[in-house]
C-alpha cells in the first residue's frame, strides 16, 4: 500500500515539469530563431545585389545620354557601392546583329549590312554560407544577378 501511495504522489507532483518542457522546446526555439535570422540575412543580400544591378542600369543609361563613363569606371562605382570583389562583378559589352536571337561579344563579327544593337551586361555573383551549414544542414548559397541594358 505504501508503494502505491508513493507512486500516486509522484504522479500528482508537477514541480519541475516546466523545466522538462523547456528542455524539450528550447532547442527548437533557438533553431527557429537562428533560421529566421539567417533567412533575413539571405534576403537582405539578394536585395543588395538587386539594388546594385539597378544602380548599374541607371549608370549605364546615364552614359547613353551623353556622359562619358568607361566600363572600368562602372565596375569601380559598383565595387565601392556593394562591396564585391573583382571576381564577383563583371561589366561587358554585347552586340546583337540585326534580328538575330543571340548576342555576340565582338561587333566586327556582325555583317556590314545588319543593324547592330549594343548592350551592357552587368553580372554580380556572391556566395553566403549560413550558420546552419556548420550543423550539416544545407550548403552555401550562391547569388547571381544579371542585367542587360540596351544602349543603342
């Protein structure tokens, strides 16, 4: 009888149950908080690169209006604005011959009779390694933003 009474007392005792429940729930809450922070960082970086591409587009369009800016100057402005390294940013010219679907890198490859359209292609790439990859979840995220602006 005494043994049954003690088991009943233990079953009714709720002291410490909050500590046990917290021990189960706390790791999940910490992981969810970390995930929310990392996703916010990823979205912010993507937005930064999109804004840089918009800035590059505005600069390229301004050069088309009569200002003289070389491709290397556009690259330097973007490097300072976004903080990307030389490998992460490329600015190059492309040409479309007449009504052709594809673009080429060298204008002289177009037939002499065809109208040539000129484009500036801005490519931004970046890699972000979220914290959760150190736990073996997922892999680094590679961003790639390309803008092609027709200038003639």
